């Protein structure tokens, strides 16, 4: 299959907030163009996107995976669901043995938890040493295998053919989130899945200095004779107009999904479904760090999507010189103007006009300069459908 890339760019203004904290509790930052910028890490927005898939029902549970150290508990629940006689420690033992056979990862109670357990308290549950990412259908397949060998699971898994089958189950029928964001299995590199999506750290288009809010909380039961706060503290925050970018390798996504998540469907169908879910989820999702404190619920002011056959291209270079906002109109107007001037120059120099399709979704007069950069999308739903259709047509053309 020929290479097909989908670039997603967004300008999003967030009010005072702390979306993504560093180890000191302050909003993450970075230096770009010689000045400090607000930053939201790629991991934070990938996590928000994956969560959005489930929370907004963009994908069915069978199309999603679970990433957890508690993989034995997750699998044990499925084993019990298949055979009610296999419960508690019996199901956990089966789960641990099957996961070890399938992935090579040891499933055991962490020593720190064993040492911390108080005398007479329940024994901690066994878990993986690292986050294990398995799809719903992989877990279902491993659960069925465990039930089949429940009478003597160790002897059952010593059979070479059975052990091979366990590994095959763990390495086929990947969920959409595994296919998009990849998977690393430290003990079995052959089970690794290369991510189809690359997400950049979102950075502000302008200089940002963090601020600090000194706050107090009043004790509701205090009397007039008891002045003062019941609690005091500080929380760091900033506000910014962010440039966000992600690149999706449609060809890699198709390879990761294989023949699809449902029997009998066209090869392009699961890929289109995954692309649409990602575009929708990446655009609409929002990291929730300190969201109860700041209520930073915003949506992108402008989104530009490009479907191309050349290599992915970020437009972050438009903001290497920080936007000043000196015109008194904020940062969004100048940022949109910068992009409107920069994108055609980059495409002229490095793009392929004949094979590139572009869309623009924007709101408000400050983004008006971006009109004409691509096909106008009237809503997020319309944008997602148009992109999905274009991807499916490209896939069928190159099949």
C-alpha cells in the first residue's frame, strides 16, 4: 500500500488553567524560539483522546483495549464470566499462567506491596511489572484458552502448539487504540505494535510566564470568634493559545488493524472508523488536570486537516518567532494570520498539490484569515465524515 498520511493541526485558546503538571505541580513548559512557552505533553493529549473514545462512545467496547498492570484481574474476570466455577484465586492463577505464556511477562505480587501488607489483611493481587496493553478480543481469546486448560493449566501450556496459540491470540485482532497508539511488550519484542499516530507536544504560540494563585478555604463551622482560613495554599497556572499537531499514518493503521475488527467487512471499513474516531477524539478531547479548579472547557478555534502522500508536515515553524499580541487583539488573530501565510509557502516548497486534500473548521472572526486554506467544514461532524470518506476512497484506490 502507498503511504497515506493525515495531518491534524489546531489552534486552541485555554483560559487560566493547569492542564498538565510537572513534578513541582506547575504547568509544563518549554523553550522555543528563545522564549518560554506553555506546554501540554503528547502523553497527556493521547490519554485524553483514548479516554474520549470510551466516554463519548466513539467506538464500541469490543474495539478498545485495556492498558493496566492489573491485567491478571481483568483476565480473571473474563474467565469467571465464561465459567462460574472458576472464581477468585483459581481464576487469578489461570490468568497469570496464560498471560505469562502469551507475553513472557511475569505476573506476581510486587514485593513492595507484600512488605506493606499488614498482618491479617488480604494478600495483594498479582500484577505485571509494567503496563500491559491488550484488546478486548485478545482478552476474550486468552480467557477461552484458560478455561479450556483449567484442569491442569501448567501442563496445558507446556504443549508447544498451545503456547504458540497463546502468543498468536496476543498478537492478532488489535483494538483501535492499540493500532493507533502502539504497544510495547518488554519481555516479547515480537508482540510490539508500531504506533500509527505521532502526537506533538502542544505549545503556546506566544511567550508565557506561569502565575501563582494564593487561595484560602473557610471552615463552615467557624464562629465569629474564630477568624481566619481553615486552609491556605498556592496553585500555579497559565493561559495560552496553543498550537496542537498530530500525524496519522493511515497505511500503518491499516497494517496494524489487519483484516479488520468485524468479520465480512471491507478492509477499508475498520480503518475509516478508526480514522474518524481519532480525528474527532483528538480535536474534541481535553486534558483534565486541575479542571475542577479552573473549568478550562474550550474547543479549538481553528482546525486544519490535510490528507497527503508526502511525509507528515507540522506548521509549528510559523510560531518560532513568538506571537506578540501587541495589536491589542489577543494572540489568536495573529496566530491565524501567521498560519494563513505560512501554510501555502510550505506546501509550495514541499507539498504535492495534486495528491493533497485539505479541510478547515474554524469559529469566530479572528480565524477568518484561514478561509481558503482548505475545503470549508461547517461542523466537527461534517469534517469527520469528509475526512473518513476521503481516506476510504484513497484506500480502495490503492488496494
